[in-house]
């Protein structure tokens, strides 16, 4: 099903090369990782795939890299900057921790393990769709208010994600915080500010790229922010972390108070008592 979706989108939007890159890269590294039963290269492969497919799209576009429109260059750089930062962060994290609990019970099951890599390929394709559509479209209007709004939203989301990850990493390094949840900094305004930043930056990317959409079918790429929201809100993101936290601190009164008073995703003042 995942493969069929990838190829269907590739043909519909004329970005078949992206489908080949995202699936080929993830299958190749995924097979090697399955053989050695390791998830060390999962996140870095996913993030690298984002950069490779966007740069390749720009390179093979009719105008090429040299003749690329400013909008096309900006949206490509936004993806590369985000992917590089996140890829390095996640690689360092798994090298420090030694394993990733998301893959417990999957490493020893080759078919299920390789299926996760296939889904990661779908993730890379769907989330970058607006960028590929923008790059492929040679009818580029001048930069306008919509573009600057998109860039500003991307920058805000990217900044939130970086700061949230930095604060959590620093919090975990302090021995005094062992076996405690983080409730300071941005984490006092949201239980998952990093995911809020992630969703926000992809909304910004979509808004920027949408300025170049000239055909109705181009708007299919709205699947990008929708998909990232579905993944983080209902599948591998928030539900897994909330369940893990509840299992660990579910009987702790302070944690329950933090959970009751702190928004699940969208950041807001701590004084506002909201819950997910």
C-alpha cells in the first residue's frame, strides 16, 4: 500500500524521481540495518533522504540550480537546514543512549523492521511534496506577502524545535533530573513543544511553496502538513511518549498536575490550565 501511494503521487505530480530516491535509499540502508539488527542509521537516513531528493529535484529542474528562482532556492535550503540539524541531533542522541526504544520488538522481525523503513520513505515523500511541486513549476511569480509569511512561520517553528530539543538535552544531562520529567522552559508551555515546532515549520514551508502553485492538482501537496500532524498527533509521536510517561509517572501527583495544567501541543502561558 505504501509503495502504491508513493508511486501514485510520483506520477500524479510528475516527481517520479523522488519516489525512486526515497524508497531506494531507505530500502538499501534498511536491508543492511535488518541484517545487522540495528536502528543506528534510521533517523540519519530519513533526514539525509530529505536533503538528497530536494537538491536532486533542483538540479534536474528545467532551469537547473543556476537558473533557479529565489523561492525554489529558499524552500530547498529550508529543507536542507532542517534535515541537517535534526539528523545530527538524532544521530548523536542514539549514539549516546545506545538504542531507540521505538524499535524494541522490531529489530528481530525483518519484515516488520523493513516495513518501518518503507514508511519512512513515504514520510520523506509526502512531507517534501510542496517543495518538489514548487521546484518543478517554472511559472514562478515574484516573492510576495504569502512567501514572507511562510518563511516567518518556518523560522518560528524551526527556532522552537531547536530550543525545545536543546532544553531537553540539557535537562537530561543534569544528574539531579534523573527519573524526572522536564517542565521548564518551553516545556512549561507545552508537553511537546518540539513537535509543535515541527508541525509549524512544515506549515510555513507549504505556505511558501503554495505561492507557485499554478494547477489544481498541485494542492494535493497540502498532504505535507496534514501527514506530519497525523503522524505526530496520532501515531508514532505524542501517543507513544504520553503512554510511556503515564506508565512511568502516572501515579505521581506533581506529574499529574503538570499534565493537567500544561497544553499537550500548542504552546500557551503556564497560567492557563489546559490539557490535551
